[in-house]
C-alpha cells in the first residue's frame, strides 16, 4: 500500500494569480502548464462558496480540495485515487497554520508581506509529495522557530540552525 501523496499546494488571490505554489509531481512539466492548471482550477471553483468548509471537486483526473478566506484561495491537489479526507486534512492544516502565522489577518497584502513564512509552512507540511505534518500548531511553531532563530547569535544556535544561517548569508552575498 502506497502512502498518500500530494500533487501540489496552491495559494492564489481572488483573481487566480499566484501568491505561493508548490508542485510535487512532474504532471505539469513547464511553468506554462502549471499556470494553465492554476487558472483552470481557479475558474472552475471561483463560483462556489468554500468559505465555511472545504469543498472537493474532480478536475482533469485530479481531486482538488479547496477553501477560501478573504481574497486568499487555498487548494490541495491529489491523484484521482487519493483519499479526500487526507487531502482535506492537509488543506485544513495549511489553512489554519497560515491563519496562525498571519495572526488572523488573512488577506493578500498580509500574505505577500509574509511570503517567507508561507513558503516555510509549505515545506513543513509536504516534502516531495509526502505528507509530513497536518497539525497547524506544530507547523506554525516550526515556522516561527525558523524565523526567530536566524537572528540569534551563532553561539546559541544548533548546528543545523548555524548551517542554515551561514547558507543564508552566503546566498545573500552571492546575490549582491
């Protein structure tokens, strides 16, 4: 029995434009294919009222679970044989973790200002399509610890944190 996998997680604005997206499969080989999928999913779901509970739809042989808040549209996609409840649990974990990280101000402006936290959030939830965590408090806690530790003195950081900080400094210096 294979473990459940996620094809992608999408966070789009109220016009269907990308805020944060992560793809975990090669089903969409080009950026144009990914954008076309995002636009098509958004168009199919925009007339629904997925504000109180997550909605589920089939689209191009994929199961898409989605939920909206303010001008943010959250989507989790799985293969046609995936369990909808598991996909909905991943969606709810992502949705709630973003709510915690944005401190209840879930709108496009706030999401863009905290894009780094949202991308870290995606990394904590799924890795390579494999679900790692669905508990919003655990996800938000890990993301918060990543963002706080970067400013701590090197002597107070763990080896992993120190390496991450060093990598970040190296990346910044190379990009200048």
